[in-house]
């Protein structure tokens, strides 16, 4: 059993990336201290432990920092390998696939296209929405017949997609659009329910009304900036 | 290819791609033979489209016909499967996290500026990209000093994960320096550690037949830039 040591998590109240780490720590039963940052006024701790990006989340374990949410998840899985659940499968092919889908969420299309649909209007927004639809089709196909993206057990790719469950309804409300629906996305919808049923995940969602307020303000800000510069 | 216990190992790629170079270097480190299926410039083979339907990009490793995609993920796979050979990822969990962090940094923050500098349509855009690249080089120099702990490589005495992730970029880095009229990214004064590292990395037996000559990359880059311009003009 790995020496627990001191575990501190720097995040924000709403950070989706921080939420992934919260789920991993809670599911594995790892005690930790949580520090909610104000990113408009970054703490010395954050600047010291993530000097390259000054972003959250940052995990500090025994005084050493680990940055980037997916890197943190793998670190947690390796360091507390005795604590179930396993976040990555044992089989190398399945591990490669899990890493592939986790990366897909963040770096390739899923989140960036969501961002575009959310912060733009007109044709650019339409393109973002079309891109999201493409990505969701791929995810729907990948999920078919599986309980989780990781297979039988929840794993890193499921954590990476977690924002779909909590944030998409918020975006749908603000944009007045339907992004995920039961008809086009039966497997994704089923997966969302399954994720939400996990107590540790259910109890960790940031308050919805606060999220709506925050994201509506973000959208307004981006639209105002775009209109001002093109007007 | 008779590979005894290694199974059937194929790599779909192309010689100029730094991402493909990563897989090839990893295979060399592990002394694993593979069949190199080279894509033709400007077109994508049926096999590639079938093996990587999501991104349609190289490299793709086909191990006993099962595809593995994404260059850093492929290197981790190679390290895990051929565990008897010299290890690529460090053994300590925190060191591994640091290695993954910097490999991700190269791809997400540093490399896009290479593209940006090459394809820039204005002097301003080009200078901005070069500025970002130089900042990145300073960060990587710092990382090298800290992580190598006086040894030759990020991985210590032998090439490791960060060496492969960043070293695979060297041919393009050197080409860029020439194409941008002598811009110094590897700078004896500002990045002395990386200058020494670059030479050692390029000369390593696992690397030297994989990293192309700078001239060949410059030639290829011109073709690529022209192709990108044509595509942008027609869209």
C-alpha cells in the first residue's frame, strides 16, 4: 500500500478538469485537501506548483506537483494502484484505446468544438454545432454495447467525457439548442444516467444555477468582444 | 516479416513526419523489426482510413492487425508490450507524470507554432509564432537542466519519453531555422544544454537513421507549404 502522504488538489469550484481528479480521488478513497483557486487572483501555491501553465487542476503529493488532468489521473492510478477501481485497463491494447479516447475529448475535437459553438454566433456557431454532432456520433458508436467507455468498469476516458453529463444541459439551456438527445444518442444518454448514478460523482457536481450564471456571462463576454471588434 | 514472438508489426507512416519518427525510434530502442508502410504524399491509403477512421492520420501501429493511434500513445504501447527491452518511460510515478507533461507540452503548445511559423501569411504572424517558439525553447531548456540532472538525456543516461517526443522535432526545428533566415531556436547562448542534447540525440544509434537530413525536410516543407496555400486558396 503506497504511503498516502499529503495530497492537495488545486482546482476551481466549476473546473471540469478539476472535477475529474475529484472523482478519481474520491472513488479510490484517497483523503485529500481541496483548495479552490480564484483564477483572476492566482495563489502563490498555484504559481509555484504549475509555473509553466499556471492552470488548474494541480495535484500536490508529498510536496511534488503533477499538472494536466489526464496526466494526474494516470499518476493517481499508478500511485494508488491497490485502491480500486483501476482507472486504466491492464491490457496494453485497451490501455492505448482508453488513452486515445481520453485525448479525443480534450485535444482533438470534442471540447474545442463545444467551445466554438458556445462562444460564437452565426455561421461559426453552426460550424461548431455541426462539429459537435460529428464527435457525438463517433462517441455514440464507441459506446454501443458497453457500460462505460473503459468497458465494464469506469475509467479515464469516462472521466474525460464527464463534462457531457453536467455541462451540456447548462449549454443547452443557455443556447436554446438540443445537443444530446435520447433518439440520436441512446448509448450516450444511457451512459450519462449510469455516470450520474454513481454517488461520488452525483454529489460532486457544481451547483447548476451557479454554472448557468457563470457560463451565460462567459458567452455574453465573447459575443460582445466579437461584435465590438467586427462592428 | 519473421518476428518470432513479436507478432505481426506494421507501421503506417511517412518519413518526414516527426510523429512517425517517434514510433520508429521506439522500435529501434527495443530492437523490434516492423514493416514500414509508407503513405504517398497527398493521398491517404485505404488501410490508413480503415485503421484510423477518427483522425485519418499517421502514425498508426498495426500489431497483429489491431490499430493503435496517436504517436505518444503508440510509444507508451511499445514500451509496455516490449517490456524486456530498455525502458522508455521512467519507473518512478512522479517522473512518469513529468515525462507525460512535457510530451504533451511539445504537442499542444510548442509544435503548433512550428506550423504557424511555416504557414504564416504575414510577417507579423510569423514573428509571433517564432516568439512563442523561443519562449518554449527557454522552458524546455529549464526542463532539460532539471530533469536530466547532469546526464546526456531527459531520460538520463539513455533516451527516454521526453527525448523521443521533442527530439523527433529536431529535423523540422533545424529546417525552420534555415527557412526563417537563420533564426536561432537552438542557441548556444540561450539554450546551451539543448544544443548539446540535440547533437547527442541525433547521433544516437536508435535515432540516426530515422531523423532525416535538414535539406530533405526543407525540400519537403516547401511542397507542404505550397499544398497548404493551394488548399486555403480553393476553400
